C-alpha cells in the first residue's frame, strides 16, 4: 500500500479512537481506575480503546503483529508490527486534564515507517511517513531553528520510577531551570514529541518510557527535521527506554553532552 494512503487510513482510525475517548470521558468515574503499579494507572477505557485499534488496524494490515501498552494482542516476529498506545496520558485523562493522545506507529523490521498521534483535547492530528514530511491537520510542520539550550523552551517527563529517575531529575532539571526559556511537563510523551516536531518545544527528554510512548512521535520529529536518539546517542531509538528529541543536530549534541554526564544514575 502507498504510505500516504496508509497514513490517511491510520488517521481515520486514530480519530475514531479519539472520539471514543471523548465520549467515555463524559461518564468517567474514579472507581473505573485500576493501579498497574505505583502511580501507574489503567482503566476499562484504555483497554476498550486498545481493542478498537487492534480490530481496525488488523483489517487494514492483517499480516502485522502488535506491540501495545495493555498487551491485548501479540507480536511474533512478523515483518510488520503495529506499535500502539490507546491512551497516552492516562493520569491526565483521569483528571480531565489536557493533553492525552492516541498513538499509532507502523514498524517494518527495525524501522518505524509511519507515525500518527491524535491529541484528543485539541483535535490535533500529527502524522508522518518515512521520507514524506510531517504534518498537523493537513499542514506541513517543521522543528524550530533554536540551536542553544539557554534559548530553548523545554519539555520533560517525570516517570513513575522515582527511585531510579530521581537522581537524574534532581541534576538535569536544575541545570536548565533559570538557564532556558522555560521547562514544562505535560504528562504525555506522545504529545511532547509532536510539539517538538511542530516547533512548540525545542527539545524533550524522558527516561523509563516504553516503545509505544514514543515510536509514532519519533517518526514525526524526524520527518519534521529534528533529531531523536537514546540518551547514549544511539540513533536506533527503538532499542532504548531513555529518549531525547531535539529540533536539530546542533541543539541535540548540547543536550546529550550534559545528560551523558549523568546517565550512570539511571543505569
């Protein structure tokens, strides 16, 4: 299938899932929430949305496997693999707080071919396919021209793994606080990546995240002109759980130079 045509079909599926999330939010109750781990939540909405995605994407590409957050489908080394997060930002969703996203990526071998992220609250659909550019609701997007950390508008995340991530957070965040244009924490890795792609943030970094959190957004950043690697500067970001996305190579190297001095604290 033509990658642009495939992307168009994925967009419709992501928007359908987003509409379901909106509808369910109207009657969402605290008692609907279960705790997978300490401060790591899931609800029937996550699971039901994942089933919706699995069913629709299976119709689109029956031969593909799945890697999904709630694990309701399997990957058995198929050539193609869907990587999906039905609700990136579950804690935000629980509290009726923006943003939260539907994230869908298609991988072939070790390469993410297509990424679609639908930010439900603003009805913004970010998408890209390999070598095809990056788009927001039909309009091309590009990363910012910022090349200095002290002029950067930064996003990060605070993962649930406080015991391991705490030392890095206590050193990295103070480094940029007061020495940048600002730091924000949105609660959605998928949204953060798309905001880097659209030039809203200049760079984003986060540790202890999963492939379904960042696979789609990473493709969108790359196609928008940005750079994505692991904290160890490995360009194959699919092998890492500690990710940096920046507007350009120059800025990315500055961020890496600082974080690499602290990477021992998360290993």
